[in-house]
C-alpha cells in the first residue's frame, strides 16, 4: 500500500515472550528480526539483547543516556529485553526512567523498531500491568511452554548427532532418568534446553 501511495494503518509489532529459561525465546526473537528484515519491515534486522544492567545507570542522570545508547544501536532491528520486570521494582526511579525512555523511542521510531520483552509468565504480566504506557503498546503475548521429557531427550540426542557422539540404549535411559530428576528437583528454575546442553557438556 505504501509503495502505491495509499494510506497504511500502523500495526504494532512489539511482543511479549513469556515462559521459563531455555525454551527458545531468544532464538525465536533472532529469527523474527531476520524475517522482518527479509520482508522489508525492518531496515537492519539486528537483534540487540539486553537486561536491566545494560539500561540502568548507577547514579542520577546516567540512565537516560545509557538507555538511549542501547536504543540507537537497536533502531532498524529488534531490542530484546530479558527479565524486563527487573526494570519495574518498587520505588525504583532509575528503572522507571529506562522504561519511559524506551516507551518514547517506541513512539518516535515505530516504523523501524521492534521491542520484545521476555521473562517468566506471572512477573511479566505484573510488569505490563504496572504501567498504562506498556499495556497500550504491548498486545501480542507468545507463551513458550516447557519442553516435555521426550522433547528434552530429543534435544540431547540432537546434540549427540551434532558433535558425532553415539549413546547406547542403556546410557540413554540413564540420561532420561537424570533429566527427570533435574526437572523435578528445580521446577521453578529448570532451564529446559539449556539444562540439557549443560548435562551434555558434563557427560563429555
């Protein structure tokens, strides 16, 4: 429509990724950034991955310049903020300043800039609801479910194949038991694919 000189309605491209660690949120954000460049929505297609420490300064007046520096590197691509709720701690003026700076950039550069915020499901919902500006700009929720034991075993076997290792059947059944034990032992903080990758490296 734009090429034909017709009016176009602005479609919000900002997203919220919710789920446990190691469920593929960063990987999918990287694919989305490349895809949006490929179809001509973004000019650069780079993924800039940050956390609170990259955005919030240590003293008054430090946060806005720090956040703006990150934002300028992300224009034309995707800014991926992991554990974004760390910016909205109680009575945290520095975190709030970072949020306000990001919201302004989302408004000023909306044609060529996408923000994806990510983290655990419940804290992310609280984070979005804590600020009307956030709630109005983020309306696409994508939930990343935890992997099943079968899927985690598939990831382990995929790592074996990738690095030319072979595991015998009795070994695989022991590995499966280890994965089950780890998953049950840390239900809150189980790191899914990352956990399997760590186990694979430990075994090597």
